[in-house]
């Protein structure tokens, strides 16, 4: 499998923490500060994993995920959020329409980011 990762989050500090987690690893990470920018990057490149925030100005994470699935039905998407309750009904609707994603609660540390990434891209990781 490949090793290109896309991080879509409006908070620069969150994006920076992901980028720092991937420093000195085999993973190549791109960042987008909005859903619109993330979709634009996905139109131009193939990604093997996407980390996506839910609560963003403009196109929120649910809307972004719908657009991602129009472009790539297979790429694993991990929604990383502290606001999942606010979006729970919308997320349930996505599942009813067979739009796949995983949900992870913020904050994530380097260890968790790398464990998720390694398990998705390389297979199950044992602790």
C-alpha cells in the first residue's frame, strides 16, 4: 500500500500536530485548512488515508466526506473531532447511505496517530 496522508482541519495547531507526528516516518502528509481545499487536493492526488475534522467553517466535515466519497469511495477516512455529538444525526445518515468512515475523539497524540496510520496502511498493529 501507499503512504500518502491528507489532514483536513481548520485549526493550524491540529494540522501541525499531525505533521509533527509524521516527521521522520515513511509517510508523506499534506494538509488542508478547509473542506473545500481538502477536496481540491483530492482531485489532484491519490491519498491512502484521510484525517478529517467535523466542525469547520464553510464546508463542514460531513459535507466534505460526501464530496470525498464522490471522488474516492475506498480511501479510509478517520473523522477526528471533539464535537461528534453535535453531528451524530448527520453521521448516522451517512452510515445509512453506506458512506464509510471511522470516528476518533480529539485530542490524539503522536502515538495514537501513528497507531491508526500503521494499522490502516500496514495491517493490524499489536501493542
